[in-house]
């Protein structure tokens, strides 16, 4: 990796007269502060000021460096040192840094297949596996905020993605249930719609659950709470369903799923007078004047809950948790989740608004590995003894972690994600059809780090397990049908009689 930076440091006063003192600081820096950070076993390297001239209040410098001390870090170190020393002796300091040219070259893992474009880069040139970029328009503040490293990482990631992006997530069978008796091969969504248990809409990818379907979903929720969460000591919280972007930046969702999020705008003002024109139009035309509405609302700075865990982590951001409270076991079942599924929408199982319980756990690695096993035992009890499903578990790496290059490698499979999948007979044979992921369970290091959640003494891990009520219901009904006569006893006992519903003529 090579860095070549030409910059102008502007001082608060004339510096031609003190040229000698400045040269001395620079030659000392070349030996000392611009070399700090080079590993012991490396002979030479770091950064060097290779040219410098003064001109009125300006100092022009050229820095060459390698990866041990990147040139933009070197210039910041030099600025500080010059301000300190020249301030003491001559009462002048550096007021600003202006980048005139910044050229960086580095090696890529592979030759890109197609052209790569990245913002903040003025010029990007790739010959073979060597990439040269010019990032001259970056400001001093952007350099200090580490833009350069992230630009380089993004280029590498994009090339990597050209080779490995299309790959499916890793999938490894862990356990599978016995085959179960299948009572029908219908798509339960279609049949429930025909019977009036559910109604499509009012907007795309949403359902209105009439009382019969609502009772089934709510029974699934009760089963999850009473058979899994309460016995394991989880405590319920209630969170906001509007998630500000900075929370999603911390979890990685903002870069992972911006194409699936639903965004929220706010009114620019609550003053009714300013809304008068829009109200007039609505009253007269019985339509919403969308262009005018657009002018009266803000661009989004938040989205609707995509998964409940980010806000739970946010609630503990920068907190130190007492050892006696570990593991922290929380769940939310109030906030619905919204995802723009577009062409993927299907039935009640892939919708734009769904209802999940999301348990989140934070604790030491040992505590969470024990908890993972306990959770799996409780899940097995529910899926085997109550719902009597045909299902399986697989170790997978979720797409957003793969994409962020953050696949957690643990040697073993304790960290990472387990998907729970159910056979849907209406989709075809067990062997050739796609099974439905009806929930998952994950363990990470990532979120306690990004939200800076600490304990008194131990390193903390965290995880979550998304219990999708629509998916539990879709899996159950696809295998057992919608006639309670064929439902397993454990479920019948809990659901009781289905409501009569409304007879619509
Ligand atoms: P998929 O691969 O099916 O899109 P996902 O990986 O996006 O799932 P996660 O983000 O892991 O799903 O969410 C966890 C759980 O949330 C899923 O196991 C499922 O129960 C539920 N879920 C996710 N997306 C939907 C959806 N569009 N409709 C209904 N439930 C969903
Ligand atoms: Zn989660
Ligand atoms: Mg998805």
C-alpha cells in the first residue's frame, strides 16, 4: 500500500522567516513521530515528508508513506507538532490543511470483472490487481474521520462481491424431525382468504386478520411466551417502532437492507394554517395532492422497525451491566416489522408487515451458549409436542453479515445463526421444494461492540431469535390444514373454539 499526499498547511502568520525551525521539526518528525506504529519486526517504513517549501503563511508539503503510518494520519500528527513547537517559540499555529493531491495505491484480492465506482474518489484506476485512487477532494475532517480506510475497504468489498456476491448463504443441516402425517396439500393463505378468515390489504403485502386467523396467531404468541420465554426467565419490554438511522448505522442494517426498509417522514410544521391549502384540495377533490404533501413533509430520518433487536440494543448503549443482571433476557412482542419484499411477497408467510416476538439476550459467551441450548430444547418441545411440525434446523450465515464481511468465525458453530425451517406440502415434495424459514436464532459479538455494552468484568456477547407469528402459522396450517379436527391435541387445547366470525352476504 502506498500513499502520496501533497497538502498546504496554512499558518496564522508569516512563516518564511522561521523556515529553519520548521525544517528542523520536519526532519525530527521524519525520524520520530512519523515512524510510530511500525511493527518491531519491520525494518523500514512509516511516513516521510519528502519535500517542503514555505510561501508567505503557507507550508507546502509532500508526504510518502506505507500502510504502517498512512499519509493522512501523518499530516495530522505533523500539524499538531508544528502548532505546538511554533506556537511556543514564534506564536504561530496551523489553521487548516488543504489537500492538493492525494494518491493511494493498494493491491486487490482479484481483478475486478467490471468497472468499480465509489463516492469521494476523483479517479479510480485498476491495472491487474493494483488499484490506484485519487481522493483529493476529501476535507481535513473527512480524513480525520477515517474516510480513506473505509473507501479502500469498500473498493475491496465491491471486487470481492463480484466474485462471491451471488452465492447463497452457507447452509448446513444440524437436526431434523421425523416425517409427520400430512393431511392436505393446500396453500393455507388461499383457503383462509376464500373462507373470509383473512382479507388482503389495505396496501400491498399486508393482511387484515379477521377473528379466526387472529386467534390462531395470538395462540402462537401465547405458546411462545408461556412455553419458551417465561420458563427461561425472559422479561417483556415495549419499544418504539420508529427507528432512527443512527441506530441502524450501529447495527449495520442501514448498509445491509436500505432497499427493504420502510421510511418515515414527519410534517414540516404542525401549524394548521400552513396545511390549509392541502386540506382545501382534499375536501374538494377527495384525493391527496401528493406533490404538495411532499413539500410539507421532511425527508425521512427514521424507518419502521425491520427487526426489534436494534432498539433493544440501543436502549443499553454505553451501559455497564451488573454481573447480577447477566444474562439480560428481554423480548418485544408489540412492535410489528415492516419490510419491502416487492416481488418476493407470498401468502401470509412473506409479507410487508408482520408480527414477531423478538427475544434478545446479552451475556457472557458461556451463558449464551447454555441459553442457546435451552432455547433449542424449548423450541423442540413446542414444535414437536404442541404443533407436531415436520421441521429442521440448519447453521447459516445471514446475508447481511456476509456482505459486511463480518461472518463470525468461531472455529465451531456456536456463534452465527441457526435457521428453523418447515416443510410446506403445497410447494411440492420434501426433497425438491423450498422449506419455509419460520424463525431463527443468532449469537454474535458484533452488537455489544457496536453499542458499547459492557459488564463489570467479562466480555459480553449477544443474540436474538425472531419468532415470526405469520410463519409459525403458515407452517402449521400448511401441514395440518385449517380444519381443527386434524389439529394436534396440544394446539387444540390452547386455541379453544375458534370465533364464529362475521357472515358477509
Ligand atoms: P427470509 O430469508 O425468509 O427473507 P430473513 O433472513 O429476511 O428471512 P430474518 O431477518 O432473519 O429473516 O428475520 C427473522 C424472522 O422474521 C424469520 O425467521 C421470519 O420468521 C420472520 N420474517 C422475516 N421476513 C418476513 C416476512 N417478509 N414476512 C413474514 N415473516 C418474516
Ligand atoms: Zn434480531
Ligand atoms: Mg428477508
